[in-house]
C-alpha cells in the first residue's frame, strides 16, 4: 500500500504535465526575463522529487545513487517525450532550451531528494 501511495504523486504530476502540454497555449509571464525557463525548471523539480519518492519505494535497500540515476534518466526521458509531444499540438513547439530547463529541474530535484532520502527509506521500512 505504501508503494502505491508513494507512486501516486508522480503519476498525478506526470498526468498534469501531459495535460498542460496538450493545451494549445498557456498564459505566460513572458514579460519577465527567463520566466518560461524558470517555470520549466520548477515544474520538473517538483516532478523529480515525486519521482524520487516513488523510486525509493520501489527500489528498497538500494543506495541513493541508484535512485538518483533512475530519477534523472526517467525525468529527462519524460521531459523529452513532453517536448516531442508538443510538435503535434497546434501553436506549440518542441524547444531544446525548454528540455534543458526541464533536465536542470530534474537535477535540482536529485539534490533536494538527497536530503529527504534517509527519511523516505525509514518510512518504507516501517511495518
């Protein structure tokens, strides 16, 4: 049950990202410098943290580097699929700079998750 609960935030986050990517346009803070890239990075930081939580639950007794590697790989692949998906959405484009911002957000999530990892491991080991 704990594994399911730990996976739910990542699934909801991924679905929300997919939904937002499918919209023809999003209201933007384009008048602020770097707002689009910052938004991508922050969105994927949150996604990466939820992904790391789920992976901690599904990879019990594994070192953090294993969880970190899978978090990074899966987060970067999801970000790439998100950008490619936008090629097929009217008024949207796939942008390498957006993907890089997404990946930087996932990297930041790995750093944040490092601090949370011991607590998560203890929580999943409780009966």
